[in-house]
C-alpha cells in the first residue's frame, strides 16, 4: 500500500478497506491528471519564452505579468472554439483518436517515481509498461490520420507509424543495457540502485558506455514524441499540420497537450533511468528537515531535459523521411545493439562497473556542462545588453 | 535579346488548336493524369494554393507513390492582376506603382528596371547622384529580398530561428526605406527621370550602422547556424540539380543560374546605373557538398550575394558622401510622352533578369504595350523537370531554392 493509503487509514479509522483503497487510488490519480493537464500550460509558456530568447525577440508579454497568462488565454480560446468535423470524416474514430493519444501520454505517469513512496504504482514491469503504453499514442495518430479523410493527415499518420516503429527499437535496446545492469524492470529499483550521489548514477556507470546509451535513448525518445528535428509527422512546411490537419478547437488542444505531456514523460523516464530519478546529486540535499525533496529533484532533471528538447527544436532543421530511417536503422540501432551486448558482457565480468574510473567522471563532467551552459547564457545576455546600448546610441 | 532554347523541340500538336484547346492544357487531357492512367499505388496530392510553404498561391499537383513524387505539375495564375493590360491604361509614371506590385518582396528592383527602360526609350541620362541613390536602394532591397529567400528557405527545411534573425535585419532595411519614402513594402520610389525623394539627413550614417551590424553579426551567424548545419546540407545538397546546360536551356537567371556555377550577372555583363564603378564579385554555387547546381548551391549563391550587396552599398554610400546634393526628380516633364518607338531593357533584379519591353505609339501619354520578362516565371518552368522522383519534403526544398514570388509569375 502506498503512503497515501497508510495516511488514509490513520485519518479514517473504522472505514471499510475498499473505500480506503479506492480513495488511495483516486487521490493520486486526480493529483497526477491535474498536474499533467496543467503542465502543458507551463511548458508552452516556457517554449514561447525560450524560442523568443533564441530568436532575439521578447515572446509573450501582454497577458498577465510577463505574459504568464498567455497560454491560459490560448487554452480558454481553444476550449470555446467550435470543433469542426469534416463531412467525410469517420466521426467515431475522429473523436476517439485524440482521446487515445492523450491516454497513451498520461498512462506512463502511473509508474514514474517522484519519491521513495510517492508513486502511483510500483509495477515490477515498469520499464516494459512505459515502453508499451507510450506506443499506444501511435495507434491514436494513425487513427486520427485515417479518420480525417485527408491526404495530408494520412501522410502524417503513415510517417508517424514508420517513425515510431523504427525509433522504439533503439530506445528499447538502450533501456535493455540499463535493465541488465540493475537486474530489475521496476523503476523504483532502478532509482534505488543509483543511491549515493551523482557519481553513482547509471549515466556514469561503465563510463562512457552509458553516456552513449543515454544519448541514443534521448535521441530516439525525441523522435517518439515527434519533436524537432524528427517532427516529420506534423512537418508544417510539408504536410500543413500532418495528422492533426483537420482538428480544431478542443480536439486540437488534446493533441497539443499530449505532445507536451509526452515530452515531460520521456524526460522523466530518462532521468529515472540514467540521472538518478528523484535522488539528489548530493545525498545531503535529499531532505529539507522532514520534507523529502524527491519530486523537486525529479522535476528539475526532467525540466532540464525538456529545456534541451526545446533548445534543439529551435536550432535544428528537420530531417527527411529517408534520412530519418537512416538515422534509426543504420546509426542508432547498431550503436544500441552493440551497447546492449557489450554492457551485458561487462555486467558478467565486472558487476560493479569500472569502480573508481566511473566515480571520478561524474562531477567534472556535470559541472563542465553546466559551466558551459552558464557561459553561453551569460554571453547571450551580455550581447543583447550591448546591442540595446548600441541601438540607443 | 531573346534567350536561346536548347533541348528537344516540343511536338507539333495534332488537329485544330485554338487558345482554349491546347492539348495537355487541361488536366483531364494531359498524359498520365487521368484517373484510369494512375497506378493503384499512386495518389494525386494537391499542394496549395493554400499551403504554408508554396511561397504564396502556387498550386502543385503531385502524383505520388508513397513519399516519392512521380510527377509534378505547377498551376499558376491565382495572383493574376492584369499588370500588362493595366499599364496600357495609365501614363508612363503611373505604371511605376504597378511594377511595385509584381515582385512585392523586391519592389525597388522592379521599379528601377521600369524607370531605366522608359529612360532608355526617351534617351534620358540621370545624374550620378541619382544613380548612386538608386544603387543604394536596389542593393539594400537585394539584401532584404535575399533575407526573405534564405530565411524562408530555412523555415521550409524546418529551421525557424534563422528566419527571425534575418527578418530582424530586414526590418532595419525597411525602416531605412520608410524613412526615405514613407513606404515599407511598395515604395513607388524609382520614378522616370529620378527618384521620388532625396535621401533624408543622416541616412548615410544609419545605413552604415545597419551594414556594420549585418556584416559583423547577422551574416556570420546565418552561415554558422543555417548554411553550415549538417542536416541542412544533407537536406539540400543532392536535391534539384540543375546542370549549367539545363539552366541555360530553361532560361534560369539570377542566383538560380549562378547556383549552377555560371557567372552571369547583368550588373557585370551589361552594367547600368554605374555598376561598373563598384568593386564586387559575382557569387556562384561551388558544389562543395554535392553535385554543382543543387538547391544548396542556389541558396549558397544568395547567401554570399547578401554580403557582396552590403559591400556595394558601402561603396555607393562613400560615393554619395563625396557628391553635392542634387535635384532628384526634375529631369522630365509632368507628362511623359516618348516619341514612337520600342525598347527592351533588362536589369538584375534580386530574383534574376527582369526585362521590360515597352512600345510607344507616339500619340498618347500611355504606353502602347508593356511586356515583362519575369525571372520567376522562367524559374517555375523548370520545376516539373526537377521535381520528378523527389520526396515530398524535397519538393518544398526545391520550390524554396528556386525562390519564386507568385506576384511576379502571375503579374
């Protein structure tokens, strides 16, 4: 039973067990769905601001302080907008498709651990469950493309099917390496395995093999959530809007929500598998008095990866279909398979990693990356200040 | 004057042919496009006229087999505004605003060509001061036009950020234009016998400031961020290859032809407006990453041309600084009335060779006939040849690299 269940037992003495179990399931579910449904508001705002920063413009500014309410206004607009059904569309599938896409994105959250006990369900097949559930949205995308009865939508759907089928293989292969090291599919076990601070994270184990695995997984998961440079299913310059060409109003908002939710899901999964999940980089930072900081650390890591996804989106052009397949089958897959085999062998031979060699790389590498990022941001801010002065002169 | 056409001659049509009954004109008559002539695997995809990246209102019919395009047919004419007929009903200066509306991304170049053509017809030579102003404006317009071309090309490929960086600099050029003549898009600036307004006080300093920023920041950033990007190169370097012979055969001009490695530039070959006095080099495609004449090379030629144009502007500003201010538009009478005759004049507009053929009947104040040889129209004619066998995504890359403006194709 989860922490919430035990808490409820204390709060509601004498109530029947089924009520406590039902409440214990309902409360986290409501919390999670609220978090996930409102999350995209934040991510869309972040995306517009980050895009603005990169493109030398301001971004949303008018609605609310610093434009904070802009995405809320957009969401309200989408809610009240008329949903148009094409005359020749298959209405049932047309409505069902966005629901399925959102479902696929939301279900993965069930197994994401936010703390040692803050987890909706600690499935013993957690990794497998995440992989299985996240491909559910592909069915929704194909359904949307087919039900719209639009050639562009169909192209988008076929592209997304081809893309997700291809990219799931390298993603799963790189997960396989992690699972072999830990010896468990449960996400909670995988986090527990990485206890002891940043040098113990799986990213640095068998250095640098798992770093490569992480990059493979991250690239493949970018493709799985249809983000640039792999956004060919909805490539707006080619396919107008791809699979959601015919969608408007709330149904379009659902696709939008699913896309942003999937971004945070893959980032959270990547943080759990490689970056220590809810563990702090220094064990001392894990607790603030009686309050566990697990969710904070997980969200910090996941949001950083979301930031990287946005950064890539506003920097890189889009790949072509055949190049996309080339990257999946001829680049990522051989790397991921080799890694799986090599790490599998190393686990037998050196079950505790490379020992000290792994430990010394964690901190310098992490600090180096962050120092480089900070340097870049400082330079960019300096440059923009300099330009403002120049223009004022 | 007329360009030579190589390649096989078109087959002579069989049976009576009228303007409205040309074989192959209507889609149901064209070979391979009727419903019973299309394979079961193939699908007709109608791209445009409302499509995000067909550069306006171009409509393309694609016969696709999965992602591969078997054949493509562009349909033009959605933006036809009877420019040539309108011109016969207004007087000579009155045509200038209409020329602005042809290639609305590069209006200065259009009106410059027209003004020079009428001046040639009337035998007017404008002062060096006006010539220098015209060069400054034409080259700033070329930079502005190429920022749109290169920026939207990046956007077609999927890179959004360079587009906004370039538009930021285009805004500064438009500010300069607005300052000079009050308009930001359609200027009505190059008049017959001069320009509409003299440069305002302080223009030269502001233009130099812009050039400094453009040459020091935007252009190197563009080359790093977009042109040198590996995905961008992979997407464009082996697509839409125009061999030099093919380019000449289809009468490509401007950066499209220079992308194939040919150094044909009217500013060098038939200098007008005193272009012979400026030191600049003709930028050509180099084929660094694939066959010569690819989409990448056409775009490369444009990207380099921006820097060269900046150099020309800088030299023209130097020249202007040394000159006395002169009257800019009192050369011709209010009623422009050339004597009977005809003239053809071509100039290097940002999109290529823009030719005006003007016939004056010597009686009225209106031109008897104005015919425009548009660079985008001829660029569009090569499209169906290059489009065969490409991917759908490449079609977008191809249209963008030809840099057509539908306003000029349809006129």
